[in-house]
């Protein structure tokens, strides 16, 4: 139908947003009889906070599904989109929409996570080589610092830089820049904790103290 072609990118983006709105940290935790991840640790519904529950299987499932909800919608556009006139621009838009769905999920009162795994899924679908480079950046920083948040911030900053330096500017680069800015913004509290030395390290269980203040000796009267 005439005029329908212009709606396809918007409909695809809406589908991406709805898929991104599935908060698997909450869904997996409920399915496995665990506490709501929004009620402990950082309160963030993401794989890193689920890991603080002590259940590694739940954390891994959360990570995989959060990544897939960014990867699959973009891949669907790249594979089946061309027959409907959908190209790289729509794929980047759908990836960004899925990322925004994770940050502000319509199914969970618009209170979502920070989007690290979902952003990774989007990047791998848009540019697999860039995905490997970004994941390697995250792994190196996480290995040496043991801070997932620091690794995420550095990887997010480098992803659009890699795209612009090695490949080209375009819809993919624009989507990466927006996701990077939002991801860093969502890590404001983590940045403050990193600067104060109170940020939780990878694998630290909920309730564990990240920083213990020394006790002061009381003077005898």
C-alpha cells in the first residue's frame, strides 16, 4: 500500500522497544525462586546484580537473554528487512529502541537496568567484528580492575570510536554514540562510587561491604 513503507521502520522500532522491555533479571529471578534483583545490591535489574545473589546460573541466563533481546531484533531486520525496504538505518534504529526498552521498560513501570548486555547484543548484530573488539575491551578492563561498571563505561566509550576510526560514520555510529552517552549517564552512581572507592567488585555478594571504615579508639574517661 502507498505510504505503508514509511511506517515499517517505526513498526520495527516499536517491536524492538517491546522486546527490549522484557526485564530478564526480574523474569529469571522469579522463575528460579530468587529475590527480586531490584531489592538488593545496587538495585539494578541486570546480570551483575543478579550475580550478587550468589546464583551464577541465574546471572548467566540473565546476561544471555538480555544480550539476545538486543541481538535478535537487529538480526531480524538485517536478514528479512531488505524485502520490505529496511536497511542499516532501520537496523540501527531497532537496536537503539531495544536498548531504550531495557532502560525504560514499559512492562516494569519504566524502571530498567543500565543496558550493558543489551547494548553488546545490538553491537554484535550490527557489526560482529566491532562486537568482538568491544567485548575484548570490556574483558581486559574487568580482568585487571574487577569492576564491571568501569569496564562497561570504558567499552561503551570505545565502541563508537572503533566504528568511526575503522569503519565509517552513519546510522550505526549514531546509534552507538547515543547508547554510549546513555550508558555512561546510567552509571553516574557507579562513577561516584569508583571515585570514592566503595564500588562493588565482580562476584561480590549482596550486602557485602565494599568499603569498611576504620573504628576509632575511644578515650577512657
